C-alpha cells in the first residue's frame, strides 16, 4: 500500500524527465539547424560571440593562473623528448645561452612583437598584436581565443601569425575577443605550394593535430624539409607566408597523389602572442590612405 | 547545535558543485590538455545533478551546461546540449544517488558514461561532416579526455562524500 503512491510519483517524475528530454532534444536540433544554415553574422553566431565576450575576463584570469603550469608543462615535455628533439633543444639552448643577458620575459615579448612587425613589413601587411587568453576548449576542435576583437579591427577569416609563420584564421569575432581556428584543426584548409617546385596542394588539419597536404601530384618533386607556403590563390593569405616544413613524404606508384605530412613552424596551441593580419598588399595601402597615418592600425602601431 | 534541513543542504551542495565546475571550466578548460585531449569539467556537474536530484534536473542541467560548453568552443552549437541532456537522462536511470557516497565507484561509472559520451560526440561530428577521423584517433582521444574528466570527477565526488559523510555523522549524534 505504501509503495503505490511512491511508484506513481516515480512514474510522474520519469514522465516529466522524458518530456524535458524531448523538449531539450528538439531545442538542440533546432539550434544545430539554425547554426548550420545561418551565416557567420546570424543571431546564433552573434549570441556565441556575446557569451565569449562575457566570459573573456574570467578566461583572462585563467590565463594568468595557468602561466606557471604552462611553463611546467613545457619543462616536462622537454624532459621526455626523444633524441632528435633533444639535439634540437641543445642547439636552441646554446643559442639562448649566447643571449644570456636578454632572457627576461619583457624582452622576449618585445622580440616577439618585433618579429611580428618584421613579418608585417615583409608582406606589406598591417594588423594588430594580440595575446592568447585560452587554448583549445574541446577535444575535437583546435581553436584559441585572443584578446582582440572587432573593436580593434579584427574581422572574420583574417590570417593570424606568430611572427614567423601562419598560426590560423579568425573564425568568430566579438567586440573584444576573437576565436582563431588553428592550422591543425580538422575544419581548417588552405591552398599551399610546396618547396621550390611550387607543387600545389591543399593543406588541412586533423583530429590528432597532424597537418597534411593533399592532392599533390606524384609527378611533383617534394622532399623532407621543403617549406610549405601559402599559394596566394585566394585573397585570404599573403602569398609566400610560411606554414611549416615537410616532415614526411610517401609516394606510392599506384597512387595519383603523394601523402605529405607537415610539421608546423610553431606549436600554435602554445603560442602566447600572435599577430592578426587585418590587411596586406594593396588592401593595406588602401587602408593606410583611408586612415590617419598616426591613428591607423599599421604595422608600426601593432605594439 | 542547529542542523541544516536535508533538502536545503542538497540544494546547496548541488549549486556548489555546478558553480565549481563552471568556474574550473572557464578558468582552466583551455589550459589543460593530455596529448591533444581536452577535458569537459561540466560533464561532472551534469552527472552529479542527474544522480543527486534526478532525471528532470539532470536533463535541464545537461542542456544548459552543454549549451555553455558549445558557446565556449567552436564546434556546432547545440551538439553538446543535445548529448548532455541524453547523458543526464541515461545516468539518472542507470545510477543511484547512493553511488555518490562511494567516490571510486561513482568515478568508474562516470568514466564509462563519459567514454560513451565522447565517442557519440565524435561520431555525430563525423556524420555532420565537421570532422574527419579514423576510429583509432577517435577512441584514443575519447579515452584520454575521459581520463581527464574522471580525475576531476573523482576529486569532486571525494569532497562531496567527505562532506556528506561528516554531516550524516553529526546528525546521528
């Protein structure tokens, strides 16, 4: 007798939960549909940008808190490195030792920004320097959030570099932050040319963060160590902008294309400062004539 | 000594766990990774609520926290909220509240549920065409991500079990 009302209550609770599940499932499906169908400036994308803007102060705080642990992580990775990496690290260490007096953090940041300006001037580019406030947020995507947004002139699809090579591309923007899709993200792809032969291919990322170049003909000469650069076939990336070097090439006689794995020039997810190219070449010239030379976002203003 | 009513204390512990998980996700979510796998600390809160407060509260929390997780990342919006609701519903029906008093057992159940969640999440993304991956890559990353999630969950469950154990013994006295 006492169990019956309890069973009834359980059944009612179960029904309510099932109804909630159906409603939540429908709402989620609706959100997924709208998100997939609308453009990057649609209401759901704007809502996401708003949320990212709202949580950016907390993420900034998290970035400061995580800095000592990031250093610890780097040290641990170095400690467990293989022989090849150790040799590379020893060379780098020797180089760093020669610059012993210049190893303070502010100096490194200054040098990083100078490198970005050097890159900017070599491509006639203008842009803004930004700090990375958070790394990849989930396992299946490789994106970072930077502390510059539409208020600083950052827009969708703009290329992002670390001063020496391409890091990724802006995929979402809020007024004060932007999300950058890294080159090893599964959704990233761009047209590249490989080595001195200029073999054309499509560079793309993958879930395990391996970067590959597909559709390079088996007839094209490609060897390990060749530099992979932006082909300049689209207006998005400056032609010749370095992306990485060829780490391995497999060319089978029965295959039309070569299997090329690329080693990015930088570990994008570990970068702390980046440079967003807002305009380059003719676009940058047009932008500089439109703007006051002292007030515009030219390469010289990036600092 | 005045004691806190059970329902009030239950509500308070649930709110505390959710707030703690959200804060940890926002502060550290983007800075913790294990060989490419990134943790989802919000799943721990969803699991906790589903077991502590039942399927209804779990489903709502799964949807809301899943949506928050989607908002923070860059994958298809709505995917984590969909899977979060289903995850909570399944956990509430498969697990019992008493499980939370045994942190290690709760953690094992959470790990199993989390692996399934991550595998389904990856499978849906492959089906949606937002990701291409081999089975080996997906399983490896799903397991690593679940290990990270479970370590955090073990900490949360242990703290909860310690606190609720202490409160029960005070009530008995």
